[in-house]
C-alpha cells in the first residue's frame, strides 16, 4: 500500500483529532496567564472529561470495528443499522454524564489536596460545571464524528472539528479576558466558549449524517428502535477498548493527583507536558484509526495480503512523523515551555525535563499505530489486559514509589512512562508478527 493513499486518510484524521487538543492547549495558555492554580485546575478538569470520553469509546470503536467489516463486505444496510444503534446509546450516556459532571464536580476535585490548592479546585469545579450545561451536545457530537473518523470518512470529521475549534479559538480570549466590552469571565468564559463552539459542531454533524454525504446515513428508525442483539455486539466489540482507554485515563488521573500532592510546580509542569502529549496523541490516534479502518475493511473483504501491507505502511508513516517531531521538540525546547507559562519555577523545571518527555514520545507514537492494527484484527482483549497490567504496575505503582519514596519528581514520572510504552511496544510487535490472525477465516 503506497504512503500517499494511507496519508489521504490518516492526515485528515490527525488534523481533526489534534485540532481539539491544540485548542485545549491554546485555552491552557490563556488560562495559564490567570496563574498556575487556574492552569492546574483546568488541566485536571480536562483530564476528567477525557475519562468520560473514554467510556463513550465503547460505541465509537465498537461501531467502527463492526461497520468497517460490513462496508468491506458491501453491506451498507447493516452498517447504517449499527450506526443508528450506537448513536442511540451515545445520546443516553451523554445526558447521564453531563448530570454527573455538574453534580459531582465538587467531589471529583477533592483529589487536589496540597495546601494552597483551594484556588486550583475552584477553577476546575467552575470549568467542569459550566461545560456540563453543554455536555449532551458535546458528547453526542463526539460519538458521531468518532464513528465517521473510524470508518475512514476523515474529511468530514476534520471539517466539523476544524470549524468547532476555529469558533472556540475566537470566542475563548473574548470571554476569558473580557474583550470588546464583555465582562472577563476567566475560567468560566473558557467553558462557555467550548460549549457554544461544540453546539454548532453538533448541528453540522447532524446535517452531514442526514444528508447522505458520508458513507453512513442516520435513520430515525434505527435511532429510536432498540435492537438488543446489536447492543450486545457493540458492547462485545467496544467494551475491551473502552476498558483499555478508561484504565489509561484513570491511571493518568491518579498520576496527576500524585503530582498535585507533591507540589503545585510539579503539577503545573506535568500539566504542560500532558498538554503537549495530548496534542501529539491525537496525531498518533489519527494514524492509528486510519490503520484500524484499513485493516478492518481489508479483512472484511478477506484480503489479508493487502491488510498486512497497509499495516507496514502505517508503521513507516508514524516513524517518519515522530522522528521529525522529537527533533523539533529538542531543538526548540525553551520556546515550547515559554509558550505555556511565565511562572519561573515551572519554566525552569520544564526546560530541564522536556528531553526525557520528548524521547518518551517515540515508543508511545509507534505503539499507538501498532495498537490500531491489532484493534482492526480484533485482538481487543490482549490490548485491554496488557494496558490494565502496565497501568497498575508502571503508571500507578512505580510512580508512587518514584514520587513519594525515591523523590525523583517529574523526571521519574516521564522515565516510567517511557519504559511502560517501550515494553508494551515490543510485546505488541511480537503479537502482530506471530501471524496467527492471517490463518483465521474472516479474521
């Protein structure tokens, strides 16, 4: 499979996914000007939002995996049925999660326990409770665009998210800092800007899936008629990925709470690195989803030779991207940290630790694409159990020892993540090379 064909699907997905985290990064830069506490609280709020998004992946990834097989076999009717059922469950969960965000915010932010962390807690609570008012539309749009992206309709998902984040980038500074005579709403203003932009995105996505412009069509009959057999299939295919992503998200939430218990400086610096990694992870995920989509469709058409060729192409493309990215991060390390904050202590720590952070991205990037191929093959339980094991042992266990017993601080946190990703990359590569999936009929 030529690189050009792979990039045609993967680059729009990477741009699409990274646009949201770039917007969160720009938002973090704005909020960072309000102080380190506001930045820490906002960053934790985003981490909580990401945990709930991970739960929705049951229907995004599950539907994508099933739909790709149906599209590969030219069964469009069944593909549309699965799409409608996934959207139905997405709507129900979106409403439930928005209620949890608003009513549970105060309790969720008790994990910031350090003395002087009250202002960080307050900032996070305000942000999460405000976003909750727009939560249903935000999450429904997340499910719809996620499924379009997972089946390779990346041009449309990119258009929606670029529009959303373009609106957000204009509204955020106006509402945060009070420009053009509007009151300065600070953290609350950032949340309102997010809500307005994503509500507009929801309207665009709804139009697209009803207009027959995409590979899928949202039928109101499929959306309102429950099919429990299809629900079961969605859960079976999507639940391992949801558990995998939720475990990783919760693990990172525990790690960021460890950082908050040590010092606000470590928390705010770690938050900056997480911001950068979140942007990069969306690029990794874009490449990974393209790999998953190609793998699923090729296996649905029972063309295993093309499936393997596409997998190798995805790996080469990711290696090229991450090599250039790491080089740029190292060369411009000082400028990268200064973009986020002017706090002297945070800047000093960030400039010293960015090198180990940058090198940790190499195995993480390659592992994301390899995981996408394994997901397209159907090795969902392998990915789930390996993630659980590594999060418990490395991200939680070793980080606790590193921070509270050995006192290695930020260097230990990112060194542990680099080791985690490297070992998982090797294990996943051996799993892929094993080749048993090539011998399975309809694998």
